[in-house]
């Protein structure tokens, strides 16, 4: 993929543009970089924990799906949209404080599907979670 303006978007925490959603806001996800080739985002552990005070696995999956979906949307744009159809993850270690960073990179970028590997790490750069997301790419709805 090239890095022209149609496949690259630098995101600031205050303005997520087309990637803003209630869930992203609720979880505190901040997109740091977004291209079809690499999507980077952070999320605080605080507020996203399970009863033992550790990062909730579902929060990790929400971060992973957000980052992979953004990459797939950038790959598919402007004539197609990305819809998640499969996600799986392995949780490697617990995190009780600070923030985590996810990095999504493509495994496959096709016309009808895009698959991303998402690695989530803690502040010491230790792998917390490995996830894989596949999105189906469909024609964009006619908005006229």
C-alpha cells in the first residue's frame, strides 16, 4: 500500500473523526497512528478492569477490534466498508495499572476480506494479548 492521503490518517486524541464511537470514548481509546499498514492506539487500564482489578479481557478485545477495524476501513475506503466477522485472542499476562498500547498490522489485505494481527503490550513493552481480526469488505452503502 502507498501512504497517500486516502490510506493515511494521523489522529489526535481530541478528534478521532470517522473512528469516534461511544465505545471508543467509554474505554478511553486514543488512536495515535492510523494507516492501512499500521494502526496504533492506547487505552488506560483504570476503568477497564474486571473484579480483581486487572485489565478485562473484553476491553483488550474491544481495543483489538477497534484498531484492526480502523486499518481494514482505511484499506477498503472509499468504495467499501469493513465489518468484523471473526476475532480471537490469547491473553498472556495480567495488567493492573497504567495503560496498554495496541499495534495492528495486516496479515492479508484483499478485495473481500482483510485480516489484522493486533499485539497489545503494557508500559514495559511486555506482550499482554495477541489477537487476530478478520473483516469482511462490502460495498459502501449509497448515501444519496
